[in-house]
C-alpha cells in the first residue's frame, strides 16, 4: 500500500498547527483541557478542545462531525467555536455578544 497521500495530509496538518503555534503561541495564564485526555484545572482561563466532536460518525464515514473549541474563564464558558468541515460551517459565540454562523 502506498501511504504517500496520508503522509502529505499529515504534513499539511502539522504545518498548519505549527503555523498557528508560531503566530499565536501559548497565551500566558491559559490552561488546556482536552475531551479525550483531560488537562489543566487550576488556572484562571483554559481552552477546552474536542478535535473530533462526533468521533463515531467520523469513524463510520458519516459527514456530521465537528471541531469544537471553547474558552472558559474563571469557571464560566465565554467563547464557543464549532466548525463542521463537511459543510464548511463555522458557528461562533462570545458570552454577551451573541452567536454567528460563517
């Protein structure tokens, strides 16, 4: 089996993640909490990330899965972002400022 296409996909994702790290870096005082592996709990603000929200759908080849990201500040969820790649739909919300799609 030729894994070239998978290698190219992995490279593209790694480069995009690296680009984001270089340009945005780790935000001082922020922690991280991943849906699969847990994370920081004793911080003022933390990012909550589920890289494949709807894992079972994704694994079965169904289109309805998403990337979900939230930001919690002092125990209150204040930012939410959900991106559905198959439909290219981006939902965002900031507490007190409403929500948008695309």
